[in-house]
């Protein structure tokens, strides 16, 4: 049965009621009832038929149109004798089944790809870890003879030879630092670093990083301006990891500022749950370096966040909740 026929059957009771009223009126059996009631019933039944018929035709037309659009791509089940069913609901049902199957297949494929990607990422992390370990060992083996040659040369070295050895030692040292940072990035991504989150004063947290940044600023002829709040709540952080990240952020800001430029560091409470450290500097847009990537991961592992903008870098730490005493509440109420 077609969906239009099914919907037309829905108005059959109203049609039958109208016919019965007309039959009673013609037979004279409804004379005991007031004429007004009879005509109201007739009008209500007629209105019901008109509204139901219009609605039925509208719904049937929409369903037929939708089924016609879907019939071309749907495999419609047959009635058992090889002939396809004419009911539009079968077409829509077949299409929905096809879509459900496609969605399930896509979901399974997504899970499979995610699993493969996770395994591949772990494999790459293991490879990088192995490579950095081997290269770090080889660099250490090269550092010792270079150091010995520069400190206690076996024979007279001319100025060019000393410069070459010094350049070689500097290059090896820089490579060693980069490898150590890369190895730490891999450890952070693998979850091998477990931070110890403890409350620490904002000044105590920033003091080592500011001392190093001040020395770098003096060497680079950069003015470092500080505005560190002494009333901010304590920061919830791993002191060593946070100081390493802040040192990197401040050093990058100083290094990217031209001579005679300014770097401003403002730190304080943004709200009751956040401590913000804002570093303003004249930094041109550049690809994110390994140092900044490491700093970002060091902060993320302790629930902090690093946001970079062309001339501003913001570090946000969670703050220690302030426990208010009854006297504080009374003072606030006043």
C-alpha cells in the first residue's frame, strides 16, 4: 500500500460520520435533535474532512517527492516475486539503512586510522628517543677531546687553529643543548615527565628566570622593565618545570628585541583562579622554535598555558584558591 493511501485512510472515519449524519437527516430520524446541533455537527465534520484531506495530500506529496529523490540511490527490497515494492517508506528505509551502514563503516575506519596513527606516533617517538640517545653519547665523546685540546694543547697551536677548535666546540655544545631539548619534548609527549604541583610565590617563581633574562638584556643592550605583583596569590606549578619554561620565554623575548629596545614583564592576578605573566616585546612573526615548543609543553603538563602574539607573549598559571575567613566575609559585606 502506498503512503498516500495509508494517509487517506486516516480521514475515513470523518467521511463515514458525515455520510451517517446525511443519512439520518434524510430519513427523518434526527428530528428529535435541535437543528442547530445538527448543522454544527455537519459543519464540523465537513471542516474535518477538508483539513484532513489537505494535510494528507501535502504530506503524501512531500513523502513521494523525497522518495523519488532517494529511489535512484537506494536498493529497494522486493515483494518476493522479483517486483520492487511501490511503498515510498521502503525506499526511505533502504536509504536510511544504507546511510547507517556507511556511518558505521566510517566510524570503524576512523577508529582504525586513529589506532594506526597512535601506533605510528609511538614508533616515531621511540625512534627519536633512540636517535637522540645515540647522538648525545657521540657528542659527549667529541666534547671531551675538544675541551682537552683547548685547555691543554699538545703542541703549539696558531690562532686559526684555536679559532677552529673553539668554533667546533661551540657547535658541539649547541647541538648537545638542542638534542637535550628534543629529548625532553619527546619525554613530555610520551607522558614520561610527572610534574609535582605545589603552591609557590609569584616572586619566588620568577626570580631565577628574571635574573637570567636581566643578564641577557644587559649583554644585548635591551631595557628590561618589571612589574611583578607582591599581592598575587601563590601559583600552582612545578617550580623547576615552570622556571625552565619562563626562562625560555624571557630569553626568546630578549633575543628577538633589537638593541636599545624594551621588554616589559608584567605579572599579577587576573582573577581568583589565574595568574597572568605578560611579556611585551618587539618580536617579528617567526616559526615556532624548538625552545618555544618545549616551553609550551612544560607549561601544558602543569595545567598552564602559553599564548603568543606578534608583540606579546602571555603565560597563564592556575592560582592557589584563597581561603576566606569569617572576618574577610564580614569585611566584604560591609
